């Protein structure tokens, strides 16, 4: 059974940090490109960052460059998103996605940035 389980979301003040995790099971994690998306209320889901299967290529959306860092640990079947200097506009549900032909999604974790 394929599962992607996100964790690490929560409420944080502007300028704060959160570290999201997404742990996979039920498929060969190391074969898959992993990415983080987010969806704010009333908006479409958008790509935040991606990392290739080996970690050799990483890319970020322009709105998070310099603030967020994506990484993966294939031994732990986990992808991370370190988020620093969070802004209110980063408030959204954050999802991880695994892709290698087929795509799998996690259930999402809420991130709220508010004072």
C-alpha cells in the first residue's frame, strides 16, 4: 500500500521556521522524483520545490528561493522542506508528491503563518 505521510506543519509567526517531512512507504522511494506543492484557500495548487531521485538536481519556485530548502534521505524514504523566514503568504496546505511515471500524493499538512 502506497503511503506518503507529511508532518511538521503548524502555526508560526512571521519570520519563523518550520521543517516539513514526508515519509514514503509501499514503493521504491529512491526511484522517484519528489516535490513539495502548496495550496492556499481559493488558489490553485502550486509547485514549491523538487528534487530528483538521486538528489542531483533541485529547483525552487521563485517565491521561495533563498528561504526554503528541499532535501531527501533515500535511506529513510523521507523528503524534507526546511522553511525559513516564513511570510503570511506562505500560509497553505503543503503536499508532497512522488513521480516516476505514476504520481502519488500525500494528504497534506497545514502551515499557518500569522502573528
